[in-house]
C-alpha cells in the first residue's frame, strides 16, 4: 500500500494490505509466497537487449532477444545455436536507442514489428529453428492527402516501365526511395468520348466512364459503352444489321485517371527515377505517342489481324499508333504515407481481416483479406466497403497502441478511442466509420496486455497501470487506475507489461530503477495486489515478456538484465512457482542460477558468476556466501547430485502498523508494543522476524531432529516472544534469509497499546 494511504484505517483494503512486499508475491488465495529465483539462459548480445514474445501456439513459443542490429532466439528453455556456444542470429534494422519503441503484434506465425522511424518488418519461421525478417512492402497505398498547390506539378517521362518524374519545384528527397507516388490526370487530353454508331479505326483512342480505351478492330461502335477495367471487350454484337452494316468494335482497356509508381532512385530535389506499377494516364506524361501493345489473342478474344507470317505461323497485329494532345503534367499527386521521409507506422494489429496501422494520429486499414494491400479503389474504380480505409483520430496526439476487439480500441498520448462501423447494419469501410472517444487517461508507448477480458496499459507518465474495460451501464470503456492505492509502485517509471496467467495471475513490468513490479490481477474476485522484486547481484532488469512453457501448461517470465557494471547483459528465466503441496527443498530461490543435476559431485562450474559471492543449495542444504574463483568454480566439501548456485536477492514483507487495540479510538497514533507474534507457514524454511530493530530467527526444525540431518520444510505455526519495544510505529518485518522456499499463510501479532496516547517516543 502507498504511504499516502497507510493511515487510512477506514479503507477495507488496508485490512488486507501490507506496507511493503519485496521478493514475495501475493497469491490469489491470500498467502504471500517467496518469489522464485531465476535461471541463467546465457549472455545477451548487449546490455540494452529486450525480450519479445513469439507465440505460434501453446506448445510452440519463442523468446526473441532484440539488440542493436541483431535478433537471437530461445525456445524450449534453451538458446537456438548454430554450434555449441554460437548463437543463431539474424540481422535487424533497429539501433539500441530504438529498441524501447518497438511495438509488436502477432497473427498466426507472423510477428509484425513496428517502429516510427524504421520500415515495418515481418518476422516468421522458416523452420523450427530458423527465422526470416522481411521489410513489409505496402501495395496500392495508403497515401497522404492530395497536393493542393496547383503550381507544383509533376510530369512523367512515360506511361509505363521505368520512368523519370520531374517536379516543377523542389519536392523529392533521398529518403523517398521505395515510396509510393500516385498521379491523377487533370483531364484526359484531346481524346474524344466514345459514342454509339461512330466509325473508328483500329488504334483509335476513346474515353468512357473515366477511362481510356483503344480500338482493337475497325468498324462502327455498338450500343454498349465500354466500362471494363482490364483486357478486351466488345461494345456490340460485331455482326451486320438489316442494312448489312456491322456494329461492334473491340476495345482494349488502357488506363483511367490514376497511375501509381514506386520511387526507385533519387537524382535531385526535382528529379527521381520510378517504376510504374499502374499505368499512368497519357496526359501526365511528356511522351504521349502510343502504339498497339496487344497480342493477336488476348483472353480468348480475337481481333482482325492484318497479315500472316509463314515463318512464325502467327498473325501480326494491326500497325496502329498515334499521339495524344494534353497537359503533360499534373498537380494532382500524392505521396505514399510511409517512407523514411515521413516516417512509418508506430503500431498496428490484425482486426476483422484487415491490417490496421497507427501512423501519427491516423488509423489506416488494408483491403479485407489482403493484409498488404491498401488500395483505396477496387478494380471498378469504386471505394467499396471492402477497400482500404482511413480514419483520423479526433486528437493531435500520436497513436500509442491498438487492440482488436468487437471494435478497434485505440490509445493515444491523451486519451482512448474506439473505432467501428458507422451503424449496426453495415460493416466498417470507406464512408462507414464511427470514431468515439472513451476516456482521457493517455498512454505511454508500448504493447498493452489483455488480461481477464480487459486491456491493461501503462499511463502516459509511466506511473500508473490503467484498466480499460467496457462498462455496460455507461455503454463506453472506462479507465480505472490499478495503482490508486499503490501509487508509489510507478515512481521509478513502469516499462512494458507482461501477463503471466498461469500459474499465478500476475502482470509484470521492468521499472526504471532496474527492479521488477508484479501485480496480482483477478478482477472478478476483486483480487489486486502489488509487489516488487529486486534482482540479485546488482543486476538491473531491462525488459520482461511471458511465453508458455514447453509443455504448454504454465507461463514463463523471461527477463533481460544488465549486470552491475552495465557493460554486459544476461537472459534470465524465472523458475515456476511451486505447487502448494510441493515440499522439496531443491527449489530455485536465487538469481542467474547455474544448475547441476546428475551423479554426485563436489565441483561448481558457473563461469557467468565468476568472482561473485553466491548462495549454494546442495541437495537442499544451504551454503551461503560461497566465493567463486575467476573461472566461476568452487569445490563443495560434500558431493551432491542437485546443486543450485546463484545470487541472493532481498525478500522482505513489511506489515502496516496495527490499528486494533485502542479502546477509545484507533490505535494508530498511540504508543504500543508487540510482545509476540504468531506466524503460520506452509512448507517453509529460512525466515526471520524483525520488530523495531529486534530480530529473531524463526526456528522451523523439529526439536528431535537428528544432528547432521536435513529437516523437512515446516508447515504449521511458530511464535516469537518478547521482542518488541514501545513505539508508535510497531513495524513487523518477515524476511527470507536463505535460498529456500517459503509460503506465509498468516501473521498474527499481539499488541499492547497505551490507551491515552503515551509519551512522545
């Protein structure tokens, strides 16, 4: 509980709260469990490395170690290696400073990785032990708003193939290479409109329905205007009428008003090279001569050839060509939204078969069923409901996170929003988008977690965890503060969250001071409790993530940590919290542990702990303060078949001052004394109790335990007598002092209070 509420004796939560819980974890049933230790998984490539979860399914999960320029991988509790001691690595584009802003979202076997300054990447498996990381190329869009400066025009050197774009004023940058560029014709030039019953010659151009068509055959036009968007179609029957006049001409689709290119090279601020993706209109090109580009057979439709080549046994197409007069430039152009010039999406997710991207304060959605296609128009030139969409968030703040739900939930730096269809009778799409602000908490950059049907995220100041859930009575999403009674938990700054659902429902975070925070979270049972966990050996946590264990039963917490010098890092895996009936002494209760299991031996070989003072657990016997040599070796006096070696870490439970015992009001401000206290334990050992600076070891060994034998873990009650002084604070501390497991079921202190307040002491 926060010091700010430590005297709120009227709060119901104070009755079950503690002043401090460090190295202990709250259990859903009420006890405090000594936090398990961590197992060393090897050195990270750099101390700034962060862990990223990659979970294909419940039994196929990986931890991705991301560092500057590289990715490494862990699975089945080991690091993937190409040879013993040689980690498998792939190249990555992020710098050390950019790692903290990476946002990720997984869909099946694809892990999308977003960063506002780096092109979006897709990580996927190529085998059980190999991966590929590819830049994600967005097709067809999206685009920034269309240019409005009519004096700033762009001309293309041709309508197809590799072209040169020329701007009338400085427009381009070297960082535009790879960027999409869309050009729209101001007009369709001098090309006449298609009409019924008009004589045309093969090669003639006509405009119809906003598109340009080329006559493939000669004759009189029929009565059906061409509207197709690819290939060749007839505009009539192509047969003679009663007057023996043939009506019907074949028309080949050429282009509409829009063309699309991708910039491939930078020349200067007014010239770039580009490749045409979608044919450009004639009127935006400085080269407007045209000729037939069609084969004698196209889509099974034949047109009249002019000659037969006996050498190739093929019909030659008609020799048709000409030129078009028009305005060889356009001010109606658009840059693609994403590039190294404008930036890249800072977050995203897959929702309703669309790839949703958060770019600055705009949400972009892909075409339904095609996660890389952001074309705003379909093949008919219509913005149908299944085409790409965009929605501006009603705030100037950048989007920080996105969560797919019945609606799309979006968090920004100042508030939370939901995006959905315009009405219940339609699907979301262009022209059918509803945006509604829900709350005004604001979020820090980072991936939220979904826990117990709610979305949990770190507030913008990184000092609170916000629960974002739907309130039926208000028909909107609320954002209560889960740190309200424990606000000091966020003082060092909270990092990314990790949800460990099994075995204990905990939300973890690496804090700014290198310690971990853990929050017990079970809202349907009103279970909420906070604890901290410092790492042993002076290590500082830099990141956390959770993945299922190899059996798919429990969730594992993985931690990246920098050592005390800050020059190297380790990958740690927290041991599983034991079952309530587990009475084994051989538990991992130290940090960065080296573990030996095999034939009895006296040798310790833990190179990563070289020169350190460590705790040793040998077949359940604790040996504290063993100093390893420069190679990380030491020799035990007695052989052991199970040896656990690691850094000790602090584990203290501080109770709040007792309020009971005052006959004429609360006892909080009165002088009192705790003469004795009862402690109820389950399979525990290695504890001591402190009251007002007086410390007493909690003896758990049976009185008749034979000398030289290891007693079992203790279950039951133990009392400590006559060790409290007169004080107004009356602080009671339960401390774990050996690397042994402990479960604290209850603490029952007796208290004597001076009813009239006593003296100032």
